[in-house]
C-alpha cells in the first residue's frame, strides 16, 4: 500500500480569520485548537502538472459561480472564474484571505459535473 495523505493545513497570519472564512464558505467549523475534519471523497484523486509550481486543494460544491461569489464576500479573491474543461470537469480557482491557492469542482451529486 502507498502512503496516505493524513493531514492538510491552511496557514496565514490570522488563523482565526481563516477559520471564520472556511466556516462561512464551506461549513468547516474549526474546534478550539483550529482543527476540523471536512468530508473527503475516497480515494482522493491527485495530479502532477507543470505550471504553476504550487499545490491546490479542490473543494466540491454544487455551484462554482455561487461559491466564488461567497468566497469574495468572505474575503477571498478569484484567480479564475468558473470554466469548463469539456469532457472532464467544471472548475473555479481562488485564494483564501491569506493567499493560499484553492480550487472548486462543480459537483453533480457525489460526482464531478462533466460538461
């Protein structure tokens, strides 16, 4: 068996503000230690790519456009608005208030929406 991903952290200068951001946008309520356990699709799909040289965590949402609006209202910024990769997936890219790069995948129930 290969080694599993066991933890992801979201870092920034104001951890309480980041906690409020993720709670308001995705419903991930941190405990007093700042930890939370969001639901996970298993197995977790991952990819290797060339550019840009950064990691992104992608969150499944029912509506990428609506979620990007909430992200902006909550202090995040939009890198790339909703876009479709025909035959593959619907995405949106953003940064949380600390500048951490993140992504959205539009879901159709429990599966990514394929345009």
